C-alpha cells in the first residue's frame, strides 16, 4: 500500500507540475511584450543568443520572451530574415512569426550608379550580402557567361528600378535575380530595333547611359538621343559632357563633386572622354533607366546636332543645327551659371 501510495503521489506531483508549467507557458505567451513598431533582422546562421541580444532593446521583458521561446524550442528553429515588430504584440504572436519565417520583403532600389562597386555598395545596405560578396558574384557571373565582359561592360545588365527581395539574399541570388529581370526587359522587340540600328545591346545601353546623364527629363530623352545619333551618323565626336566627367572621376575619384564642366574635365585623356575620341565609350557611364534605353531605340525625328542646357527651362535644353546659334545658347547658359556663382 505504501509503495502504491508513493507511486500515486509522485505521479500526481509530476502531473501537477506539467499543468503548472503549461499554464505558466500559456500566460507567458499571452503577455504583451513588444515596445514599439519596428523590425528585427536575423542574419543567416545566427545563434540563439544573437537573436536575444537583438530583441533586448525591443521588448519590455526579455526573460519572459526567452522563457516562452525555450518552451517552444525556438533555439532549434531560428530562421533568417527581416521580421516585423508590432507594438503591444504578445510573445506568442512574435514567436509564431519568427518560427514560421513570415518575414517582410525589402524594397530594393537600384539607381543610376556609375560602377558595379557603387551598385554593390548601395545594394549591400538593403540586403544581407555585403558589397564584396555582390561584386564577386557579378564578376563570377560575367566570367561564366561571357569571358569578354569586364567590370565596366557588365554594368548594362542591371536596370534601375525598385525590386522586392527578402533581406537574407546573398550575392549570387541577387545577381541571378537581376539577370532574370534583364531578360524580361531586353525583349525580342528591343533586340530587333537594336539590330536595325546596327547596335549591340552594349552599345544601346552605353548611349542610353549618356542620354540618362545628359537629360534627366524622360520626355526629352528621345530628342537628346537623336541629336547624339545624328552626330554619330555625320562622323562627329559626341562631345558629351557626362563622358568627360566620368573619365575625370575614373582617374581622380568619384568623390569629386562637379557642378560645372571645365576645360580640365574636357581635356581628360581617356577612351571614355568623347571630346577626345570618336564613337561611343567602351562601356556605360552609369546604369541607365529603361526610359533612356527606349529613347535610343525610339529616338525623336529631327536634324539637330547641337544642344545646350536652357536656363529658362530648368532640366531641358535648347536645340539647333546652327553652330553660331549654339554658341549663343552656350554663352547664355554660362552667364546664368556665373550669376549664381556656380563653379
């Protein structure tokens, strides 16, 4: 009887302990704990303590969350990602999101970067991969797919736009996605238009990059594109200011802020400087928007070869086929710059 009584007592105590622990876990799960709206970033391969350290300033009671997380074996179920935090959220709701991997997408913006190194630096601020990994992935893709591509020419595959990624994206995943996006953009129709112009895709994007840097207004880009094409057809130098600026920065550093193009910029000895060489530069001078690409493929019809920034219409240009008129337009613009002390 005594042995039976002891067994029953122990069983009851274990059973009661289980109920108490379950009840404790239940109440911990229902406890509101998140201080304010925000995000939690969990890197790939993160260990439990890292996650807790990241959560510490975001929770009212870290011990409460940890106790509840331990009861759900969270340390064995950690997933990388960018996770939303909602003010007043309970431990249970937060943990369920983390365990399920229900993460937020990142709006990844690609701008008109001048080089893949600038591109990588910008992108690395938006996804988990660092800039070195992104550059290495770009170079590796280029070497595997077209050994003739360089760090300069491979740029044209990256189309400025806003894309949706998950934060724990590595360099290879980023590049593969961008190549898929390029395939969507470089359609058979655009390819046929390029071929009709006797332009390779690289040449289209190179001229588009000059148009992009010259004409910020999308509605004027087809007009600027035609002016450059007219120069090419007539055997003239492009004499595009943005190419001389790019050449200067390649040699002197991209941290140079140039508000006004001077003789020193125009005289920069470089295959990119179209004041010194004929034809197109060897590669794009930036990542051009699709509007600039389409402007090259669908240029406005006119015979102008000269154009100059128009101070009366900021962002736009004055066009002419008369060199003397062009010099008057240029003098007017220089006067406008001088009056404002733009050096």
